[in-house]
């Protein structure tokens, strides 16, 4: 059986980068929602929902 070596510093750095990436995505999404007319945003949401419906 081989032992898995984990670099905790690298793992923590990856975790922080992932968190920052998520925050940037949220900012972009909020800006998109604020700047998109309701009718267009609604159509986009319907497309996302319909694409993800179970068949």
C-alpha cells in the first residue's frame, strides 16, 4: 500500500484561490443580472432550467 503525501500549504493555497475565483464569479454574475433587461434575463434562466431538467 502506498502512502499519499499531501502538501498542506499547497492545499491551503488552492483553497484560497478557489474561494477568490468564486467571489470574482459572483461579482460578474451580479453585474450581469443588474445590467441585463428583465425579459432577457428571464429567457436566459428558462434556458438554464430547461437544459437541466431530467428527461
